[in-house]
C-alpha cells in the first residue's frame, strides 16, 4: 500500500520533498478551514506545472480562488456557468490549437454536482469531440456551495439538507458510477485518486497529462462543513474512505481497469462512517446495508477488471 | 462578384471572409444550413478554423466564451429554442465582454411547435447585453456580420452581437448578393487582438467572484459601452460605405420620412415590403414613410425621438411580449415620451404568416385615419381572423 | 487601488494575489510545532490546505505562516510523531 496520510512518516527519509516543490497556489484563499478542495488543487497543480490553463463552473471551486481583484492560483483561470465545464474546455483547447499553443494542459475542474448531474452532457460532448484536456471532478459528495444538498454523487444513506433521513434515503441508488460512464463514453484515461494519497494523485495526474485526448480524474475531497466532521480529520477520513473500500482507487488505461491501491486488510465501513455526523442517523441495519453495498461494489469492480484483461 | 445566395449562405460566407478562428455549431431550423456550410468550407480547406461539433447551443456559446478569452475570433449561429437554451450563457458572454458574433435565424419558440419565422426568440433576449442588428435582405446579412465584428471587437465596446435574419423569409430564399473581395474585408476588419488576453506567463483569473462593492461599477461600464456602441456602429457603417460602396444609414434607416405625417417603425425583412407600399401610396399623394429599426440594441433613442414631430407613429412588432403591447412598441413609445403624437402598435407576421403588402397598406391607411379621427385602439393584431372582414 | 468605475480594467480580471487576505484571523486554535519532536517528514507541508506550512529548502524544519493559517488542525492530526499541537488563541 502506498503511503497515505500520517503514515508517510514511517517510510520515507526525513528532510526530503516527496511531492514537487513548486508552489502554484497562494495562501489566503476562501476555502473553509480543513477543506479538501484546495489540498486537491494544490497537489494537482504541483503535478501538472505552470503551463496549465484551468476553467471552473459554479461551486465551491468558484469561491475558493478568492474575490476579485485577488486570486489564489498561479495559472490562468476562466470562470463560467455551472453546466458547461466540458464545453468551455473544448473552446479553450480549440483556440489554443488555433494559436499554435499546443504545449499547454487544459484542465476543467468541477464539483460532483457540476459533473455527474448538470454538467454531464457537456462533459460527454467534450469526450465525444476528442478534446485534449483533463477533466477533474473534486468530489465532496453533495452540492456544498449551496449548503449541502444531495447530488448524484452523494453516497447512499448520507444526510444532506434534501435527504434529511427517513424513508426517502432508500429511494436513491447512491453514487453514480461516473468513471465507468465516461469509459463507455470513450475517455482515453480515467482514475480515482484521493488527497490522502498524494504521491499516487500526482502520479495519476502526470500520466493523464502525458496522454492525448480527453482524460478524467475523480478526486475524493472531504468537506468538513457538509460531512459534519472536525476539520482536522479531512485527510484521515479521506484515507479511511479508501481503506474501507468506500472509495476504491483504480484507473482505466489502455482499455484495462486496474486497482492502483490494493486494499489489504479492508477496514469495516463503520470506521469511516462514525467520524462524520452526516451518517450519524443510520441504524445498525442501515450501516450493514452500506457494508453490503461496498462489498458488492468491490466484487463488481474485481469482475470488471478481470473482464477487461481478457 | 455577384452571387445568388440565401441569407444563411451569405452569413457563412461572411464568417469566412471575417477569418473566424473558432466555430461551434449545433443544428436547428432554420439556422442549420449555416452550420452545414461552415462544415463544408472547413472540410474543403477554404476556411482555416477550428470547427467544433457541440452537443447543445448552451455548450456552443460556452465553448466560444472560452475560445474568445484565448484571443480567437469566434462564430456560431442559432435560432429559437437554441437561443433560449443559450440564455444563461448569453449573459455570461456580454458580462465578461466577449465580442462573439452570432447570426440568429429568427423564429417562434414553442409550444406548441412551429418552426417558422417571427421575432419572439430575439426579442426575448433583448436585455442580455448583446447588440442586435435586424437585417432587411441577404446582402445586408453578409455586410452586417462583418460590421458586427468590427463594432464588437472595438476596444471601447467589447460586447457580443446578434445578426437577426428572418427565418425562412431570408434564411431560405435566394437573392443577388455582392460578395466582397477578401483583401477589402481584411482592410476593413483587422485581426482580433484583445487586451487583456489569456496569457500563460501572466496568470490571471477571468470572470471570477465579485462582491457588491464593485458589481455596480462593472455593470455601469457595460451600460456605458453599449451606449457608446451607437457611435461605433455609425462609424463602422460609414467606413463600410467608403470601402464597399454601400451602407445602411446607421441605427435607423429613414425612408421618405422627411415630410411624412405618419411613419411606420418596422424591423427586418418586412421593411422591404413596407418601403414598396410607401412608394405606391406616395403616388397617391399620401405622406407616409418608414423608419427601419436596423439596430434594436443599443436602442436608437435619439433617432426615434427625431420622429417626435410626426403626428402618428405606428410600430410593427413581429412578436408579442405578453403583457401590454410589443417590445418595440413600448420602447419606441418610451423614447417619444413627452411628445403629443399618437403611437399605435401593430402586431403581425407571427409563426411564419406573411406580412403582405395588403397588410402594410391597411396599416398606413389606418394610421391616416387616426390622423383625422384619433386613435381607434392601442394594439392591433394585423391579419387576425377576427371575423371583421378588415383584411 | 480602484477609486471609480473609470479605473476598472476593461474586462474583469484579477490583479492581486490572495496573500493580502489575512485568513489567520479566522483561527481559534493555533498550531505550535515542537521542533524537537519533528522528523521533517513534511506531512504537514503536503496536506496543509492553506499553504501555511513553510519549508523553504529540503532539510529545513517547517514553520507556520500565522498570517494565513486558518487553524484547521490537519497538520497536528496527521503529524506522525505528534510534533504539532493546537493551542487555543487568546480571546
Ligand atoms: C444552472 C444553475 N443552477 C444552479 C446553480 C446554483 N449552484 C451554484 S453552486 C451549486 C452547487 C455546486 O455543487 P458541486 O458541483 O457539487 O460543487 P461544490 O459546491 O459541492 O464544490 C449550485 C447548485 C447555478 N449556479 N447554476
Ligand atoms: S463548503 Fe465544503 S467544499 Fe466548500 S469550501 Fe467549505 S469545506 Fe470546502
Ligand atoms: S492548522 Fe491547518 S491551516 Fe494551519 S498550518 Fe496546520 S494544516 Fe495549515
Ligand atoms: Mg459537491
């Protein structure tokens, strides 16, 4: 298992940078304390370097970079409407190509609601157009900027202001399988990554950058306010998401699926759930239901990997 | 060179002459043939542009906003439901000052379904910060696309423009069009070099969050620059005349209005019919004229106010804003506020119904009747099957 | 820097960095590093969401940018040897 979270300490030499040193983010941005989004953004930019142009829709991602005339990133950034991240990336890429600026990485950076729900069409279109860009979905598992409403990426059973609990929770199927949907759409490369595994995140981002065509990264990005947890737990919770199988790390590359992080000694989901008060209302039966969902999902993923190798 | 072209062909050729660098297309009747012609020109190598097949009009406009920031001259065309779907990003385009030029094949918006021409789609978008040019014929479509780029990209304007083409009436009918030579177009329309532009070595954020402390000032700048665009349009029209030998009279084209007692304000292709009717009624000695509203945004308030001395003003709306009268009517009336002339609204030509010479003649005779007998009613739906036998 | 609408850039672009925002004022707990315990693994530097752990060169001990640190406590939570503690800011 690669180094994740506080475990970093046990393995590597002291006094060495294990991620790129170059800093493409300023302090003083507007994220809530302990937000996963700026961690994800900072790691991604370290991976991609300064010849990157980014576009962002509505969402916390539009608030975090700051209020005009101040700005927190050291790359050009274009803001746009909520549902058109893929389309705007296509346009930026087309114009860069028209101007002969082919060495620039174009990144569409959007939240989960902006991706799996309202932005799905334009992302699908960008893949179909073969736009050479990297689409990154930072997944905080709800519409957070509007105050924690359920999105198509909210896990089954989680409290949000529009899933306050009760009967309705059973009417949802849980997180949309966005990565698999995009693979079927024809994406060139896709991976799930996690801020708690920074070296892996950087590696996947750089692989994506090296491939031409549409690429996709799905980053788990805990939200202390929406997940109702202590802001100091952001990395710990993110790490548990992978260690419990709630958020498995895998990639799709060269027509094959593979795990990028083997989950040995998988921990029970309860360890993950109990750190977040968005799951506090769940009964023991509902928790074991979630455990079942995760077990099934991992079996399904295993089968998918097996099948893709044939 | 004189060619027999539909207005849609004229619009596509104008885009090519303007050397657009990025195009985004999505089909909708009666715009589709513009998109198809763009595709053909690119595939034949006649047009060196990045050509994007979009999955919706909303995406088409969003893609162009991105491309425009990088400094590319951009083009798309739409109509009707496509324009309505764009509504949100039309406001983005103007709000972040992208000088995108877009022909719109003016059409109904459902429901129920109707694919034919009227101005409801474009009138609905009158408040989104786009300039709006209404064309009378195919030649004017070609010329106006070029003029629109010239005005939109002017550093003092930096606002997008719609070039309104009456659905089917112009989009699908062939007319003689003089296609200007490329070197003359290049002389008229220099390449697009916006400042600021997206620069990888000087990273900035474009269009990010802005608080109440400065929002008003940025909006005021748009209001000022839209107002200033009036002068730029007149200049662009005059310069066009110098280079190409034809121009259109700026924002409003006055046709035999000098000594007219009654004047009809009208936009789009129906103005052509109206001018013919004026000639014919003038032969009878009737003092009638036409003010063709060529530009509706920015609103030509000074030009309209100059008609204050006319005793009766009719305003023809090819759309209806459900409320109290057509949009053009209400805006003309407010530009004439304080004058004591009579202003009447004529609504017609909806959903593909012809605006015939007989209709226009009825309108003029009605206005002359009002001149003698006073206003009969404020709003008249011309050609309405009301059983009155009036038309 | 801008006084009236006339001074504004023609289109709305940013002209400053967010460094001018003193987000340290949001803090209720302040991270304190005990350098004797620090292993220089730089976990805190890797995960700080606010770019507020400063390590200039490899080998340096981390220090904290208290102008910007929001006091989230991630650095303290994830520090392997427990070199960082969160101390209540005086009221
Ligand atoms: C068309 C449209 N509908 C709704 C909104 C309101 N809105 C703004 S941000 C947001 C939530 C974004 O959620 P997500 O994409 O998951 O990003 P997050 O805020 O969670 O980071 C919503 C619903 C909008 N801006 N545009
Ligand atoms: S609401 Fe959540 S995702 Fe948004 S800035 Fe705050 S912590 Fe981050
Ligand atoms: S408390 Fe949070 S913001 Fe402050 S230095 Fe530690 S990780 Fe960074
Ligand atoms: Mg979200």
